[in-house]
């Protein structure tokens, strides 16, 4: 079993910098867990504490059945892939992949076997005699992965390994990493600032902010049921639209309204929003939950808006619109014929409206 358990883990750099705050995580055996969040949220520090590259200020880290707080990195049975590939420029690909095993005094034949197997998995057999300067960015990344694979560790740690690649290659390598994980069946903890990367790679995703874990869950759980406004805005591309609204009662129903926007609170959320009558809350709606309404269509969730920018992306069109003081983005069908400065009517899917407490920012 190669599960990873963090219990009340904290990291202080001095009396004033509390980088990681009471983190409790459980990466299950063979799970691909992704830590995601903006720069400075504590995700890389958490990963480095698991690796043994940073000292734990308080709390406990367990890998498998061992508490590893005081173990040096080499004794934790882990392999780490860094943001910069850290390849030895004067060594061949084969020697780069074999170096760690050579330092651990593995037999020459065993080293040759492991390097050959890893090269086959990664499709780099033809590159084994080249030097890193003769490789592309994607090939160097594969060599760095190969160097980790030959170790046969019980835990893989990835620190933003794709961030130096161009957009097309990142998509390709995401698929390769997913295939690799399914083939190796090894526990992995992966750090990224890219929420698309997190959603596509992770069995479960950990969203962090300011050193705190905000929410842990499967990708679609975070997307559909965010715990707070931060998670709602961070997960999803384009980001969720937010508007400050007041909960009002009229005609026996609750309405979320502000100048330029008025939508009926769906029946499933009336009970939870009842205590907020007359109070301000934050309404959230994803761009894909907005559609162009025909004429007066749209019912109680429709509102008028003015198109400011049209972004045709081929498979879809993004509309930056303004409804009163509300700046919103709508994702619509590519067949929509809309021009800038045009007035149109938008309707929100009432079942996909989110509400957040204005003070705590927690989901209501």
C-alpha cells in the first residue's frame, strides 16, 4: 500500500510566514491526486514536505505504513519530476535515466533492463544515446519521467512538470501522463496552477488558497458543487460569473435581483435562501449555463444584456456582455449570429445557479 496521509501539517518559514496551514489529506493507493491553486497558495511547499525537501513545522506525514517526517528523501521510496527537467547536459539519455540506480549500486544488467523498459513505455528507445541538448522540450520531459520510472518507487511526485512546454505539447503530455499512470498503477501527487490540467489528470483534486485546503473532491464534484466562491471561480474555464444580488420576495417566490439582473430562485434552493430575505448574497452562474433566449422566451431566469465583445473560437462563441452593472461571459453555440453592441436576451439555467454568502463566501 502506497497511500499518503497528511495529518494537521503546518509549515512556518519564520514567525510571520505561515505557508501551509493545518493540511489534512489522504491520497489513496494508486490514486492520482492533484494539488491546484494560484501562486503562493502552498501547494508546492506541501509537495516538497512530502518529498522531504522541506522540514515539517508540525503535523505528521505518512507514506504507506511509515511516518516519514524525519526520513531523508532517499529513504522515502519516492521519485520526483521537477518543473525544470534537471538533466545532466554531459550525459546521454541512457546515463541520465540510469544515474540514480548506479548511485544505489544496482547491478548493471538490472539497470539496463529497467532503462529499456522505461524507454519502451515512453517511446524514447531511439533517443538513448543522445545528449539533452539534442532533444526537444517534450523529449526532455519524457527523459525526466523515465528517470523517475526506473526507480520503481511507491510514490511519484510531480512539481508542475508541463509548465515549460508549449500549449499543444502540454495537451499531448497530459494524455501521456494519464496513460502512464494507468499502466504503472502507482500513487501520484501532482502540483499545478492550471485548473484544466488538474481537472483532466486528477482522480481527485485538492484546491488550495493562502495555505488552506479549500475543497477536496473529484473534478466534476468541484465543478458542480463548489464549497465556496473561490473554488467556484477557480475551477472552470472561462471562470464562473459573479454578481452581487439581493434576495427579495414577490408573488410568493424568491428573486435574486440587482439593477439590470433579476432571476427567480429555483425551488430546490428556496429553503436555504429563505433566511437571506432582504440580504445581499453573491449569485454565481457559469458561462455555459447561459443561453440566448428567443424573443420574450427564457421565463423567470431571463434578462436583457448588451454585447460588448464577441470571441469566436470555432466550436463555440464567448460573448462578453453587460446587464446593468453586471459584466458577464456567456458561452453560446457557434451558429449564433451576434455582433458587438447588439442588444439581446439571455436566459440562465435555473438548476445551475449558485449562491454564496456575501461575508463568508461559503456556498449556500
